[in-house]
C-alpha cells in the first residue's frame, strides 16, 4: 500500500499571496505558520477562496497554498469555483491521508468543509472568528453544526454564538502572537495612545477622536496615532480638522505588520474602541509591546493583566486619564496566550500523534 502523507486541510476566504504579505489576516497567518513550525512532518494545504485575486499554487513558509481567486468575480464564477474546490478536495483525499479539515470563519468555507468531511467520514472543525457569531449568519442553518465541531476565538464569541443560535462551541482557541516578531530593544515610549484597525463603522474610530478631544483638556500636548485605512478615512480627517486635533492625532494609513508592532512598542496605551470584537490580536500585541490596553469589549471571562474594560466613552476617558497621569507606571510585557501553545491545542483536536523520526 502507498504511504500517503498526513495532511491537514485549511479552508479560508483569504490568505497571504506571498511571505511578504503581512497585512492579510495576520492572526490566522501567524497561527498557520506556528502549526507548521510545531509539526514540520505534517503536510498542510491551504485552500483560499477569494484572496489573492488570482488562481495559483504556491508555497508559503513551507505550506502548500491553492488560491482560487474568487473575489471580484460574478455569481456564475463563484459557482464554478465551488466545483473547483470540491474537485481539489477529492484529489487531495486520494493522494494524501487527511487527518482533518479546519475552516476559518463559519461561512462558505465551513459549508464546503463540513459537507466534504461528512461525505468522506473526515474530521472537520470550524473556527468562529468574529462577526460570523452574530445573528443572521445563513450558513449556521445550512450547516447545522454541533457544538463539538466548533471552536470559538474567545469566551465572548462562544457566548455570542450561543445567544444567537442556541449552540455552544465546545472549544476555545484564542488568538495568539508570535513573540519573535517584536524588536528585542524596547524604544522610547514617545506615543501616548495608538489605535490600529480598519476604518469602518464597527471599529468606532470616531470615538477615538472624540476621546482624544476630551483628553486634550488635561493633556494639551497629547500625542496619538492610528494605523489603518478604510471608508471612514475622510470622515475621521474632517473630525480631526474641525476639532483642531491635527497636532494630536496622526492618521498613518495602512502600515505593514512589522511597522505596527514597532509603533506599539513606542506607545503607552492601545485604545481599541470597537463595539464588537472576537478577540483583537492588536490588543495582545500591544500587551506584549509593554503597552496598556483600553477597550469596550472583554474577550475572555477572566481578567487579563493591563487590559482595562470601559463601560462607555466617559469611563474610557477616565481610565486613560488615570494611566497617563500615573508617573510610577511600570511598562511590562504581558503574554496571555502563545501562538505555539494555541497551535498545540488545535492539533490535539485532530488527535494527531506523528511517529517520531529516529
């Protein structure tokens, strides 16, 4: 009998187009990289549906990637893409020993992954990562998943999914960070507050601007910046101009992942005003970068050191005032979750026990 290599299939809407593409789902790419580093003998194949915007086969940090380029295409093309994905999965199943399938987000990827796994008696898990836990996700009804097949990114996501669908994910794997990406020498803390994320209504960066306006009363020279881009950019620029905050808030646009981490290490506080967040990787990155974190959403039931939860805008301002006024504040690196630990937890779900190579 031909020895077929053990293989994990990952299905995702998007994945980096090359190893330099640091801005495409950074938490998930760091997770996949950790899976490979912790299991070098395991073959990992990523099937990415929409991004990159081209069809190709390529290698990414030792991982095989098959891109179908479905984004910006019409409905007919996407139907054809589904057929192509299914055919590719069948081909992989013949050539490799599939230990399981892992889908990022409960959407089209999870629908195809769960269907294929059921047909060929394979293990499938879906990692619920954020807005897919909200009410109105049509794929929940289509898939009708059991709690044992669901991984939630955080306690908050597990609770949200249960509230909306009456199904409690039985597994929690939070976002993790790769500590090797951070500079070893900590730069001077010359930025008071940083923000990082997409400029969309959900992220509420208008509240960031309003909070800085209120803080300026006590800290006239307050220095802040926001890394990101999106449809709210012009609105934020207008707010900053009208509120006379040009010297206090710098909109830096889209930055590479490495640039964001460097800026975090220069910052005293990360302000994350999003009104909904599965588990912001930027928050964990900021904690490891020796910064305090202030947000509205509490991802885990247990408190995380140096992460402050605000009930509303007024309490957010008060928390920030207390931090910025504290002359004895100690900057310390906090690592609640290691990406390598998370990778090991994930592999235990697939009951993967490779034979040691002597």
